[in-house]
C-alpha cells in the first residue's frame, strides 16, 4: 500500500494545535500509542473509517488530511492581533482599527485562540520584533512546547515548558540565552502564582 505523504504531518499538526499528546489521541481513537506514532512518522496511515473519526475530532475534512497544504481549508475567518502579550491576556488595548490575521476555519471552529505581536527583541532569536504568534489557551503543555506563562507579579512571558510530576521545568528563551532549567514543584507554583496560560500554536513572520 502506498502511504499518503501528507496525512502524518497533518495529524501531528492538528493534534498539537489542540494541545493533545500522541498518547491522548491514541486513547480517544481507541488505538495503540505506537499506531499513532507510526502515522505521524508516515510509516503507516489510518483507515478510511479512522480518517472520518480524525476529521470529526479535528473539525476538518478527510480531503484536507490527505492534501499537500492548507489550500483546501477556508481562510475566511480572522483573528484580532493584540499589540503585545499583556494586551492579549489583559485586553487593555483599543480595538478600533485593530489589525487582523486570517485564521483557518478549523481553528476558528474549535475556538480558544488569541493572537499577539512580539513588540520587542526580548525573545530573540526564537521570536523577532514584529512576529505574530497565535496562542491556544490551555493550562498545560507537552514537552518543549513554547508556553505563555505568568507569575504573581503579573509578568506574562514565553518559556519552554516541560511537566514533571505535577511541577514545571521553566526554560527561558529571552535574548537568545540558554538559561538553566528551573523546576518548580506544585507547591512552589502555587506560592509564586506560576501558571501556564497558553501554548504558541503558530508563528507568522514577514520577510
């Protein structure tokens, strides 16, 4: 059987947009963990019946899962771009004349997305001034996701995050430095008000 070269990438991309691990996807579909991993590595592919289930789960068509790019998915939906991370979460920027970006309809249907502009060079080289990031609102992240994190001082920032037994490893991505990972226990997270607010689902950069 010839394996479709696109479906594995699409499954992984859509799964990550939902903040779902491959293990969680396997459980929802009643499949083994190794089966989902084989799909995402393009070493096997789901049956037609499973494609229908995936389409319902991800709010996309089977044709989209099998297509080469996003051309088959409508971009009619839009999302407001806030001027910075604080404005995106605190809603303290004016909306008159606000900039918008196209948003895939599957993302619009799922909901829970906001957009913000990177207003300075604080997060270089991962993110540059003027970049647009699409953020999925969620309170947990998979290993090495880029998460939006806040603390009791109200600072909203971007960090690599990895969960560890209820705690979090927080790794700075500021100014290109490779910071030493810091592990916060659940108790320390509560004491310092550290929370995950969302996950960076998409980066848009203009050249």
